[in-house]
């Protein structure tokens, strides 16, 4: 089991850090009361899964009494010989004020009697026990979002590249383009099996349709172009911290050409990436006769 406790000042990037850890396989729990930490760890240990990884977010939303007992909770974990680390995200007060002003978010400790600067000061005092117990402190004052993500990966996850989930989705343009599509390819210019009476009720997963399409030079040319494009650019998307990408291939009805291309692309890239799936959005709209 691996356990990372993530804490930090509001606006310093704690949520971003948790999202990064979630992307690389950690089970994340945000805003856990400190007093429940030993009970949670004990429950995790019952399963005795050495491969499980957990990241727990603790911040000023906890009652101040809970934050005061944090050092005692850490001592308890150490006495139990549990592998864990504490990551604390810090930032300069002037930077935090600017961030809150730009986003117009409300600081969790600010109210009608406490302005933003006073709230930040109070938060620093309340989180001092956690900061003092931290194994690593990251000052995010001059880090942009991408730099912070990369630094958390490097410090906590050993800069291991997170697997990117790839979905190939066939669709019919007459039913609309999928709203979740990141990349769209249009196969409507290819020879259409719909105009062959014996192929009309079939789909791009059927052998007769596959044989017909693979006899068409333009179909093979388009597949080759799409494969080369994705082979070159998918690693760039993954290197840019993408957790998932949807590649939509469309034809007129979403039954023949787009299904064939999506199936073939899925089979090819499943050998190169860890998580590759295929979905045919509109194939069920057609019934075989």
C-alpha cells in the first residue's frame, strides 16, 4: 500500500495535485477529517493489497481541533510502520490574494468580519502543524498549471507517464457529431456499401462488408493516412497530460465505413497503448433484415 497525504493553503493547487495523483492510479479522498485517518488506514490494510495507492486531501475545511491533532495522527502511522508521505502545497500571500481576486472564489475562512488577507493569515496558522510534518513542500507561487502537474508527478509518482484512455467511436453524420469528440475523421467520401443490396443490412463488423471495403483503394489510403497521423500525434497528446481522448470516425449513417475504420484502428492501437476501446454509437439504429 502507498499513502500520500496532500494538504496546503487554499488556492495553492491542492485540487490539481489530487487530480494528478488520480490520473496516475491513486484512489483519492478529499477533505477527510484528520481524526478518521487511522480508521481509514486500518480499513485499507484489511484488504492487504500491496498495489493499492491512496491520496488523502486534508485542508482547512477540517475543524481546527482536528488539525491540531495531526502530529499525533502522524506519530500513530509511523508507529504502525505504514509507508506514507505528506505533501504540502504553499504559496506567497500576495500570490494567493491575486489568485482569489482573479477567480472571484470565496476563501473558506473569510466572512463578513474577516477579509481575504486575514483569512489567509489564519489559514497559515491553522495548517502549521501539517506543514511542519510535511515530507515535501512545494511552493506554487510561480508555477503554472502544467508545471505544477509535472512537478507533482516527478515528486510523488516518479514521473511515470499516466496511461491515456483512447476511445474510437463510429457515428453517422445524419445523427450528429458526438459532443465528446476530440478528433473527427469524415469517411463519407469513401465507396458506400449501403448501395449494395446484399451489404445494406450488414455492418462494418461483418466479413462481407470488410471484404468489399478492403477491395477499395481509397478506403485503404484513408486508413493508412489516419493511422500514420495518430501514430505521430497520440504520444504528443499523452505527453501533454491528457487522461483520455475520443477519436470519432463518421460516415453517413454510422453503419458501414465508420464502423470498419474504427474497428481496424482499435485493433492496431490496442497493441501500442494500455487502454484502448471502441464504441459504435449508431450501429444499433440499423436492423439486419
